[in-house]
C-alpha cells in the first residue's frame, strides 16, 4: 500500500491533471496545490484581456469564498483571436510568479494549448466589492502578523512558506487573494494617495474603512493596529489608456472596473480603462491658525523636513520659503532637517552649508520680510548618511528678536555635548555623542539652549533625524510581520537621545525641553515607545488631543502616517497653546509636492515662571 501510493504520488506530479475547476486550481490558500503541474480542459469565461494574457472566470464555481473563481492565463498570443465574453477551454501549466523574493506570488496558467472556443457573446458581469463579495477587512493583513503588523521582532515568517488557509473575513491579504484574477467593480471610489511615477494610485471604495481622515485619506494607527488593508493600488489600464497624473488624496473617482491582481508586492486592480476623477479635493491646505505673541508667553515652533535642500535649484528653496512664510506664518524657531552642504550632492569634501542656509533665509525674507538667523553643525564628510555627497544635517532658523541662543558656545562635528549643572549645555549648539555607533551612517541630534524674550530660564531643543525605514518590506509582502527597515538603528538612537534628555530633566524636572524632527517612526512602535518611556516627554498630538485619524505628516503607500513628531517635557505640556500639522505636501498632486514631509507648528509658553 505504502509503496503503491508513493508511486502514484510520483506519477501525479509529472502527469497532467484533468477536469479541474479554476477554484480547485487556486485552492483555498495563497499558493496553488497544483503549482508546476499541467492541467487540461480548464473551462472559463474571458472577463478581460491584457497585452500579456487573458483572465478566465470559472463556469462551474464553487460556493467557497476562499477560492478565487478566476485565473490569469499568461501568454502574449493567447488572446489574439479571442474576445471578452468567449467561453473557452484550454490546457496550461500552473505556476506561481513573483518578480522579487519578498513579494507575494500570483497564481497563473502558462503555456496555454488546445484553446477551444465553446461559445461567444456571453454576458460579463463584474462582482461589486462589498455587494457581491464580503467587505474588505479594515485593520489586519494576515494571520501571520500575530495581531500586530508593527511587532518586534519582525520578518519571522513568510506567507509562501506557511501558505495559510485564507480567512477573507479577517485579513486583508486573504480577502484580495480570494479574488485574485477576478473582474470586480469598486464603487464610490476615493483616491487616498497621489499617483507614483507609473501613474498608479491607491484607492478605497465606499465600503466601511477605518482610519479615514477628514480629507479622505486613510491614516494608520495603533488601534487594532490599523494599517488599512481595505485598499487597492490602481495599475496601468488594460485598454492602453493612461491614468491621470494630477490626482491626489481625497479626490472622488468614477467606479473602477478591473481585475484584482498581485504584482510588485501589492494587490492591484488593473482597471479596464483609465481612472477618472469626478470631484477633485482641494490641495490648498489651511495655514496654521495661530501666530506668535512675540515673547516667551507664546513662541511658535516649527518643524519641517525640507527634503534634500541644496543651494540649487532655487525653485525648491523658494517653495519651502513660501511654506514658511504663508503656511507656517514665520515661526519664531524652526527645526529643519535635510539641509545639504554648499555643493549639494556633489561628493567633493565640502561640508559647510552656509550657502544653503543663507539662500533659505534670504528667500524667506523675500517672501515674508522676516529676517531669520540660522545655526547648524557640519557633519564629518560622508558620515551622516542620506543622499550621497549631500551631507544632510539638521539646522535651526530663528527670529532673533524673539529667541536667541542662550550663552552660545558651538561644538564641532565631533564634540559630544554634555549636560552641566543648571541645567546647561557644554556646547550650544552641540551634537549628542557623535562617536556612538548608534549614529553610524546617520544624523546626530542637534541640541541647543535658547533664551526667549521675557523668559527667566532657557528652554532646550533636540532636533532629530533618525535613520529611515529604507530596506523594509511592504505591508502586502511575503515577509511577516513586514521588515521595519533600520528598526535596530532607530532603537539604539532612541536610547542615546533619551539618555541625554533624561539628564536635562534629572537636573531640573521642570526644565522646558522640546524634541522634534523626523523620527522616521510611528509613535506606537518600539523606538518611540522607548523614547517616551525613558524621557517622560509627551507627544504634542496627545497634548492637544488631536483625533488619531488627523495625526499625519507623510504619505506612504496606502497610509497617511506620522514620522515627524514634537515631544515636550511636562513643564511645556502644561503650557501648550496649539499644535498643527500643515498638509501642504500630503494633499498635493505630484507637481505640487515640495517635500515628502508635511511641516508642523506649535505654540508654547516657554517663560518658565
Ligand atoms: C472538458 O470540460 C467540459 C466541461 O467543462 C466537458 O463538457 C468536456 O467533456 C471536457 N472535455 C474533455 C476532453 O474532457
Ligand atoms: C488567429 O487566427 C488566424 C486566422 O485564423 C490564424 O492564422 C492565427 O494563427 C491565429 N492566432 C493565434 C494566436 O491563435
Ligand atoms: C522569507 O523569505 C525571504 C526571501 O526569500 C528570506 O530571505 C527569508 O529568510 C525568509 N524568512 C523566513 C523566516 O523564512
Ligand atoms: C455607494 O454610495 C451610495 C450613495 O452614497 C450608497 O447607497 C451605496 O451603498 C454605496 N455603495 C458601495 C458599494 O459603497
Ligand atoms: C560661508 O562661510 C565661509 C567661511 O566662513 C565664508 O567665506 C562665506 O562668505 C560664507 N558664505 C555665505 C553665503 O555666507
Ligand atoms: C520689513 O521689515 C523692516 C524691518 O523689520 C521694516 O522696517 C519694513 O517696514 C518692512 N517692510 C515691509 C514692506 O513690510
């Protein structure tokens, strides 16, 4: 018996398999149980054609919501004499395709043979998502995330190894996989992110969605946690038309009919024809609602990652200056990240950025008639990461009639700042522990102490730009939980940054400390949790009670999200008058984008009396 079944299994793997339904070929998991095998007389209705194949829907569906009733037949010639609405039978080889090892696979039929048209002119009706199907799950992506897509450690399992049975009512990836290859219609479409350079943009249908912000995007949060799998990327139209390049977050679009498809690490809808915007959202983000009081009772503090600002192009500097002047209303002090050296990305040993900063403050002066001073510390050439040769660094610009450096004593690139009794800073400004390995190929925090007009005591600022998430894997990828790129670096940076701030507050628990910048991390993920626990600082979004959906400064894939934060010590939390994220970039269409980050502004009483 044993020997016989072994022989049969061996034969089964080389012989072709007859009379399978498309649902049987797909199976109820991510990967087909017939991968690598030839299947004969597969029968289905052609629902759509692409330049590289056809999509077949079963004429003998089952009633299992886990098994897709459709499949992609991959061949540039198979569709030549076939028409949407034909019912055909064919033979083919089942395969699983992906272009990169960290992506999910697409199940497809290759090498089609014996194509027979059984009938033509049959009706082709898309399934309406949410009406003819279940509703897309709104928070979890897969059972393999253990309930938390942001869990540490991550990258502990691969969907393609475990190949779990699909649970389309609970998990977003399972939901879309259960419709792989299917012709669907999405109604009541909102565009949730501007298109990428391939004119592909993320959408959500009118189904219940979590995390919806007031502008129409979907914001991720710690709740559940919510990373918004109820979304699809709209790919290149099947009919050769082109998606718009001017679409943006919050635009309403006409119903999208197309094929659910897996490519490039995401679930897509390949629309039959181009996406059409029916009601564009406004890209005109309201400016900050408050202004400075001109003294310590109400100092405005801005934060802005200005994305690789070099002396040229001047158009970039002018666009940022216009934001500072008009959207941020010329804050008294600004934390800035990504100022490049005087020769920008040319890797020539130049590290000084005074031309860049002089050009920025001159442009702000032109735009607002406000005169800023600036201060920064050059990195050691090529040691702080970012665009090669650019030597990005943090800087402060400030209005000296309201705030000025308190006992200035600038540190060098390699000087490690220290907290002295008082508290006071050994170097003002100075960098935190530049030799610490936590900062390898990354930006050292720029610490300063400031005197505000009318204040009795200084306040302290820590301008951070932690390591980016580059090298991570997609939320819709194979690797679970997805790899959070450079997590270990940010964790080490959180420890070092926290230790310094904790020393200031150990000297004086009522010290006024502001830590702000591009943390490259969400407030509910380990490095920031460590940071707030060790420093006792509070996120200003918490202090002002901003709704969770409105906490965003960045658009990435399907999510609006907060990588930029402003944290304050208890003495300032109790004296916060306002804090706003100004969505000049996340609401913009591609042409209007000045930086990949939105700026923020706070209004704080820093008097310390
Ligand atoms: C192919 O399948 C159809 C049903 O889909 C069936 O009627 C037909 O007999 C099959 N042909 C062969 C050669 O098995
Ligand atoms: C399409 O039909 C034409 C005419 O019958 C035939 O010559 C050609 O080989 C067919 N092409 C394919 C890909 O079946
Ligand atoms: C997951 O797949 C990737 C890419 O093939 C591989 O590098 C990694 O080791 C796998 N991880 C696990 C936990 O199997
Ligand atoms: C679309 O919107 C209409 C009107 O608001 C509503 O009646 C309908 O249920 C929605 N359908 C879907 C699938 O979201
Ligand atoms: C930049 O600094 C150098 C050296 O101190 C100085 O010679 C130059 O004039 C400065 N450039 C600007 C634009 O301020
Ligand atoms: C610009 O600012 C200067 C100095 O603060 C002031 O004297 C001048 O009147 C201002 N000009 C305009 C056009 O507001």
